[in-house]
C-alpha cells in the first residue's frame, strides 16, 4: 500500500505538493481516475480518486475517510538531546516514528556536544517513516529548546487530564530510580513525556530541576545504551505497555 | 571506561591483536604499567596491567577477573532475514548488541531479496557495540542459513531445559497470533529464539514448518515495522521482560 501526503485536505479534496505529485504521477505513473490513498498528516487517511494528475500539483477527490487510521492508544512526547553524530538522531526519529510517537523535541543540555539542531531533515524522515509504517499522523518535530526551558515550560496536551513525566538518566548519586516499566504500570493515563539526555548525561542542576517539576527518574535496565538507543527503547517500552 | 578485546585470555595473561594493540598503545598511548580493562568476548572482563605496549601485539597481566560482567539474565537468539539494504541489518546488529542478544543468525527466506550475506562487517559491528555498551560477551554472528534449515536444525542451548521459540510475521490467514509479551509472560525459562522474516514476509510453507516445529506465531503490536525495526523491537521486548 502506497500512501501520499496531502498538504491540504478539507474532507472533499486532497492536494499534493510538487514532491508528492511528482512521485505519484511521474514516478508511479498514476493517472486521473486512479484510486490512491492519501494521508493528511494529522490523523486521517483518505481513499481518493485522482482528478488532476499534474506532476507538479496533483489533486484527488475523497471517496472515503478513515479518521484515527494507524494511530496508537497513547500520546507520547520524546524530548531527546541530539547526538554529536546527526545520523544517530535521525535514526531515532525514523524508528520512533515507525513504533509510534507523537512529538519529538530536540533538547539541548548543558553537557550536549551538539548545541545547534536543524529540524528540516528530521521532518522529511518523519514524513517518510509515517508513510512507510502506514500511519496517518506525522509526529511533530518541535524546534530545539534547552533542557531547562523544556522542563519549565512543557505542559501535557490539553486533552490529557494528567501526564506521566519521566527522565531517564545514568547519573550517580542518591536519587532513587525505578524502571520505566514500573513507572508505566503505576500510571493509568495516556499522556507520557520522556526526557533523554545527551552523551554526557544531564547536569545535576538539570536533573534537580526535572525532579522539582514532577519528572520521575527512571532507568532503562542494566545495559548501557547510546542516547539514540535509549530514546528508541523508551518509546518501545511505552508502545509495548499500551498494547 | 575503555575496553579492549583480547583474542587470547587464559586468566593470567591477555593478548591483544594488531587492531586492539594499535588502538591501545598508539592511539590512546597506553604504556607498560598502565591499568587497562580487557574483555575476552565470552563473558569475562579483566582488570589488567599492561606488560608489553607493542602496538602490533600488546600483552597485559590479569589483576582481577569479573566473570559474567555486563551480562543479562536470559539467552536470546534472533534469527533475522538480512535486509535488501545492508546498513539496515547492520544497524539491527549494533542495536540488538547494545540491548543484549546472544546469537544473531542471518536467515535467508524464500521471499528474501537478499540471498547472500557476508558476516565480516557484522562481526566488527558486534565487537564494537559490545565494548561501547560495556559488556564482556560478544554475540555470536552465525553463518547464514535458510529459514527452513534454521527451523529444522536449531536446538536450544544445551544448558537450557526448555526454549521459547517465536516467529513474528504479518501473514494474513487463520493462524492465531498472540502478542510477544503474552508469549513471554507464559514462559518461565530463560532461552528465547525469535525468527523475523524478510521484507516480503515468510512464505506460507516456512510459516507452516515453523509452527510444526513448535514455534509460536506472535505479533509485535499494531505498527507495521520494517524488518530491522521488528528485530530490535523483539529483542527489546525480551530485555524489558527479564528486567
């Protein structure tokens, strides 16, 4: 099943941008009259009939709408410090999208080696992984923000009555950590936020601030994981928990 | 903590090959008398004193041995069909090693696009990921084998009284599948084998043969995952289950 992304979908007509139109009408040679499947990127898949096969701006008429198509029964934000090697962070974006994530926030920690992150490639990867894994909602890739600002200003989604906020870190000290599964088991909501630190871990100040703001310190088991592996493992733990 | 791999370790002396010796003595400039940490690749980490800093063949005297260091409380074999794009399979080898796997078997299915697989790069990746994730045991990378031969000839490890054998596939049909977590919960042994199919899934014949040989059909949740993502997710589910 091939999915196309519509930048505009009003429930009757879907409009594809130049990239998607080229792929649909030039590469895959779809012609007006063909049935195609289109996602709006915000949670609905449409079965459509192609009405204009212009490879620079195709249009399709909606035959049937599938709201919530390919969705998951939780709302997950992963705030993760971009890795020194960009490929590794992009791999996390791809895999977390496949597994099921709603929002990815690149956060810059005090010990982050990478202090600047551009979201354009991650946006393309998230779109591609969304289509490949047959989902209709593209995860939001937020603009980068400092770990401290994220902790102080992030609020649960409006529809969520309560949110489980977790911080995964490795720091030594007296702070008691529980496993991520234990934290999930003791929560009966749907809204989860996980904060994953940079290669050099969170600073003690960031960790303290997170706990003050209601973040629960968790560990991800006995293995020492790279930043991007920890981020995908955390998303997987949430996905498996809500299965 | 930096780990070096000894191709020979008899409990008193550890010998490093040219690659490891060069990294230890030329790149990191360790000199005779320095304390270093060495793994034997089969489950023991040694605290050592470098006695010969030859960058082509270094030797170290064992001061203390840590058997079982960085190990995990299960024995996991992942038999996975190599992906068309080699990078994706190698990524699985790296991530499964970080999380914790004992044996990786590249299996060639009837519908595999890739019919040939060379293990040399995977061996290097497994070694590197073992050291990076602070483990002492390098997962075995088996020589490729057909899916059918794997099903018919693989036996649980000798020390395992019983083994949980799982096959993850997507095929449509009447076969009832349970979730991988459900399968794990109903098992009280430690030896788990998971079979992951190629992009085109297992053939009905392979699926039938697996079930005949005691494999339990499982699903990995609602998301449609790429081969390598499915393989890492399955390893993660086992890791989290035994935490």
